[in-house]
């Protein structure tokens, strides 16, 4: 089972992502956070393999949260989730330690594939 933590400041989007992930065999949504503080609270007790992290949170920068998260020992992989992608964001996301950038308008299969690949990458390092 792949444990996935969703971080987005929009409650409906967060709930929708969790529902979509829950419907896919092999995925277990382990929680949802609206900000970095809630992410901190959930990380220790969920053992998330992958974090789907919104690029633009209300008061925080998803790239900064990604950088902080990936600097930890045994950090989960991070998929940066965003409405707008471009080459500069791809470069910045990689520099921050993100496994991949997923556009919010992408097909759900793209998200599922990215979650699976990220979890596989995490397991190969562990």
C-alpha cells in the first residue's frame, strides 16, 4: 500500500484528491493538511510515502515546504501539484527536491502514475 498525504489550502480540492486516491487500488490517503503546520502534525504519525503538495498555499510557498520536507531523514517523496507549469517551475521544483510536478488539470492517470513512481523511488532509497 502507498500512503499518500495531501496538502492543499482549498478544502474541496483536498477532499476531492483524497477521494480519488482512495478509489485507486493500492493507495491509502493518510490525511489532508491545509498548511505547513498541519503537515508537520501529520507527518510523524502517518508514515506517508508520498506527499502531494500544492505549489501555492495561502500563506506559504510549496517549494519552500518541499525543500524543508526533503531535507529530513527518511523524507517522503513530494509531488508538487500546481495550476500552472513551466520550465522554470520544473527546474525550481527539482532543486527543491520534488520528485515531479503535476498540473492540476492533468489526467488522473498521470497523477496515479506519478504517485506510484515516487513511492517506488522512495523504496529504492530506503
